[in-house]
C-alpha cells in the first residue's frame, strides 16, 4: 500500500513540472483555444474539453523530450507552439465526436 501512495505522490508532483519549468498556464491557453473555436464557428463544445486539453499538455510534457524543448523556448515561441498543438488536439476531439457512430 505504501508503494502505491508513493507512485501517486510522484505523479502529482510531475503534473506541475510544466508550470515549474515554463511560464505557461495550460488551462488558460486551453480556454483561449476553446473560446476561439466557439466564436469562429458558432458551435457549442463541451467545457470539459478545456481540462482535457490542459491534462494532455502536462502528460505529453512529462513524457516527450522534444515537446518539452518546444515549450521551453524563449519569448512567445513556447506559447505559440502550445496554442498550435492544442488547436490540433481540439480538432481531433471534434473529429472523433462527429465520427462516433
């Protein structure tokens, strides 16, 4: 049981690695991407997708060194990269929802 608790503690500390190493706030960027899509298209999307985009960002950041390098760029480059990735992920989520049946 103690080993399991240790793993959970390690996972929760890794979740915030992105925020410790960069000035990026994934939830804020995800909300911006989500709002931009809703305004441009007039479609209503689930607000839960904002949290899913933020979680995906943190997960990929932990496991993918190339993604980390992109987001750790100086200036606005990291933010712009993350914005583009989130737009792509949101498009994939919409595609999967439309082609469910």
